[in-house]
C-alpha cells in the first residue's frame, strides 16, 4: 500500500480547492472528448484524400504539403502560446498515421480488380 499523499488527500481540508480541481478536470475531460471527435472528423477527410490519391495514382505522402502544414501549425501554436515543438510532434504523429492509411488504401485492389497504384 502506498502511504504517499496524493493531491486529493492533501486537499481534503480545502473543499473549495477540491471543487475547483473537479471543475478543471471536468473541463479537461470535455476538451479530450472534443479532440477525439475533431480527430475523427479529420480522419474522415483524410480518408477521402487517400481514396482520391489512390484513384489517380498519386503518391500517399506529399512532403511539400506536410512541411507547409508543419510550419503553419508551428505559427498557430506560437500565436496560441502553445509550445511549437509540441505542436509539430503532434502533427507529425497525425501525418504518419494519415500516410499509413493512404498507403493501405493505395494497396487495396480497385473495383475492377487492378491494384490502385
């Protein structure tokens, strides 16, 4: 058993602080849910991009577009007072997943039986 105090047990005597902690955590939970829904919508769009690329024999990755998006996101992050390096890591993670999906789409057989690429 861990006898180390936690934030919750340390604040037991301060109900106002505990209530504030619960409210902040509720906001964080809501924001996390919104992020998940936004990512789902984003991936619906990138799925369509992948289908379009595959049907026109375009490469799954577009390094120039990715570089532009990273630069754009770094500027947005800086303006929002978010660490641009963190924003770049986050976008790179998303881009890697999108490209993986696009490669999988391109590798699927087309309706006419021929590979997409």
